[in-house]
């Protein structure tokens, strides 16, 4: 076999092995939807509306979320077909491994690792901001150098965000205790979060000033599209849901429901939140770590600001739970294929959870959260997300042509095939091209590191390639 062919060796899929992954099947359609809403509605709704309005789209931030939601919905349909056809851990990494081959799967998997790491870190930083807001209401305040990373606005010298560091480790501890317990806590917190969002909209809508909507698009269409590119940061939750395929009770039915259902609920809440937020506070003042609580303080509704800060802390905890979960299951899947050390695929016999993987991922994410400023973290999440969406979208075309997978009775098919997957792919690529140069530079550096790791370790330890070598030696 030629070297180029070895790089593109594909993962074989045997439906008989779908229930033999070592992970326990405990998740229902409701649990999945709560996971999706928990991840999508939280990080984005309490962080990105302010950033998008202030830096890119102005009052048109609500339309940026609409554009992102439309593109995401196309990708979500593609994810739903893959997840109901191949119910294995690993999400887009596993799907790409099956239809495109190992090297592209590794590139994508490595990109997704950065997505989950930076997503957890950025949410932890914002969690810290809202928690400090909450504590200040009780007259408690930590020293600045323990609550802000170096480089954060207004902070000089070295800094270490202790609160962000600790909360990531605490969520890691929760996940180590077992998936069923974690999803129960997540569902309760999601309900609380939705109630808090409804409270904010109900209170703030009476303070909307029409003048704040003018000019509606201060940076034109380009600002609107750039805002939509950043808004993808808010919609990465359903990607995390797809990593749960192997732990779902009826994946062919429940995976499409969980992915599409969570996206619909989240989109409605995002557009409503952005519309009210920019109506209450001029968009130029919203580039802060806690824009929702800030808006309520501006309109002197401090009683509601306290409740929103509490709800934001609870809500963003659900994001940390789901994104940490998604990252550890991705590492589990990559390690199971031999591309990462076996420590990442070790499952506890008691909790059926990859404990070592959870702790390693949690510790790295906690350090990132403690030392990297929020504005640098947030934009690094999007390019990995868009890359995954693009690959999964175009991958549906190859999925339909896969000889083995054609025999699997998938419960969900992308409508308007092949037009919709191709349009989804092109839309994702277009939004990628609208990301800032800094994001592309960092993405390039991350990919170079990943390629070095692949040829230094993964290529030689691949389980599929080991099987091919064994066959060749016999022949």
C-alpha cells in the first residue's frame, strides 16, 4: 500500500460493535435535548451578544444570530444523519474517519480538541466574572490578580484567574462521579437557566429605547457576517451532543431529536436576548464580560441583576458540564483508535467513565482559563467548530455512497439531498473566511503541532494501520 493510501485508510464500521464500546447507555431524548440546550444556551447567551454588538454588528447582532442559526441548522441535519447511522463516540472525528480516512480525521479531531478546550476555558472566565458580581452583592471581593488573567483590560502584570481554575476542576469531579448523575444535575440547571433568561427579557423589555437601534448596521453587511461567524461560538452545543451517541438508549431515534430540538430552542432564546439587550444599552457599551447583568445595572434593576448573575452562574455551569463531557469523549474515541496514548481510553469499571481522560482534559482547560484573556479565547473556538461543520456537511455525500453504511437503516435522512449538504459546506467555509487573521494564525500553529504529533506518535500506533501491517506480513 502506498504512503498516500495509508494516510487515507478508513475506519471500518460494523453495526454489531455499536453496543460494545465499554460506555454505559443511560441517555434519553430528553437528556440529550437538555445537554444541547445546556451547552448552547449559556456560554453564548451570557457572553457573545455583547461582544458581537460592540465589535461587529451593532444592533443587528440579532440578525447575526439568525444567520448563524440558519447555517447551524443545515449542519445540524447533517450531524443528525451521521449520529443516527454511526452511533459511536467521537462525533465529527469518527464520522470523518469513516468516510474520508485517518489523516483528515486526525486533523479534524485535533481541531475539535482545541474547540472543546477553549470553549471550556472561555466559559469558565465568564463564569468567574458573574460569580464575582454575585459575591460583590454580599460585600465579598477577591484581589484583582486572583480573578483576572494577564492581559485582561485594566489588569497590569501577571494574573491568575483562581475562580475559573477552580470551577473547571469542580465540574471535572462531578463528571468523574458518573454520567447519569451529571445529566440529572445538568437538567435541573438548564430549567433554572431558561427561567432566568425569561426573567431578564420580561424585565428589560420595558426599558428598550428605540434610539438604541440606530444605526442598525453601523459596520454594514460585512460586520453582520463577521458577527455571524463569531455567533457560531454560541451554537457549538449540538456538536457536543453528538459525542454522546455511544451512551444513548435509542440513538437512531433520540440523536436527531436531541440535536435538532436543542438547536431550535436555543435559536429562539438567542434572538430574543440579543434584540432586548441592544435595545436597553447602546451597543458600544456591551463589550464586557457580563453584559446581561451590566444592562440590568444600567436600568437600575439591581434586584434582577442579582438573580441574573445567579442564573448565569448556574447556566454556565451546564455549559462546562457538557463541553468537558464532549472533550473527554472525543479523547476517548481518538485513543481507542490508537492515535493517542491508551490512558485516554481507560474506563472506570464502577462508573463506566474515562476517569483519567476527564482529569487530564479538565486540568489543561483549567490552566488555560486561569491565564488566557477572554477576548483571545473566544475567537479560537469558532474556526474549529466551522471546520467540523464543513467536513460533516460534505461528508454526508460520501456517507450515502459508502457500501457498508448503505446497508444500515438510518432513522434520519438529510432532506433535499445533495443540495442541502453542499450548501451547508459552502456556508461554513464562507464564514470561516470571515474570521480574523489572528484566529487563522493560531489555527495554523495548532494544526502544525497536531501534524507533528500525528507523525511522531499516531501514525505508528494506529490500530487500523497495525491491522493492515499484520495482513501484509501474512500475505
